[in-house]
C-alpha cells in the first residue's frame, strides 16, 4: 500500500506519519501492493480528525473519525475500515468482480462475524423535476437526512444530503 498523507492546520510529524503507516499498514493484508491510501489529518479547535479514502476498482472505501487525540482517531478509523471490508467482502465474493484491488487470500478466506446486508423496506415515490435548492427544502420538510430528486437543470437523478454544521451536499452521477 502507498500512503499519501496530507495535513490541514497540522504539521505531519514523523511520529504521526509513522502511526498512520503502522496502524493502517495492518490493512495491507486486504489490498494489493499498488493500492493508494489517501489520508488527511486535520485539526479544528479540540477536534483531531482523520479521513481515509481508498479507491478500489469501481468503488471507494472511506472512513473518518474525530476525537480529542489524533492517535485515538487513527486507531478508531482503522477499526472502521476493517469492519467495512468484512461487510464488503460478501459483495466481492458473490459478484466475483472488483476484486483486483484486494489480495487473493482476503477474497478466499472465510470471515467469521459476517453480517449479511438485508433490505427490510422498499419505498416507491414519484419523482418530479426540481432544482437542488428546492430539493433541500423538500428534504427539510420531510425531516430526512437525504433526498433523491430529478435535477431539472442537468436532467439527471441527484441526491442532496445534510452535512454537519447545517450545510448541504449534492451528489451528481458521473457516467462512464
């Protein structure tokens, strides 16, 4: 695994770099050697935040953790990613695709504790064209954290979502 470590409002010391590489390096048994791991460390007041993004063929493994100690945040994010990978493994094995970024041993090894993804409810609703701002208003009226809508400007299905600090995000599809 290749680490790309950046810092926002923090100097990346050798100790931090070493801690990130040691802790997240434990995940190398899951990934091919050429896999890139993007790590961003940031500090805002008392919040010590780590964001980890690992692009794997066709998908992204991503986690972020915040605590009052950067080393604690590093430990927590490693646990989250490992949990995500164990859940994601079922998908890889079932479909036998997108496993080029992972080691053969990881894909073939049985995992105890696997949680199967179960869809317990399906909702159907009409979609009307609207702009992203109107979609945000609809989301607020419904009391949801996200809202799927047909973007009248781009003529594509988009998603708006609520972020921390009472801000919003927009997800637009990127068609290959």
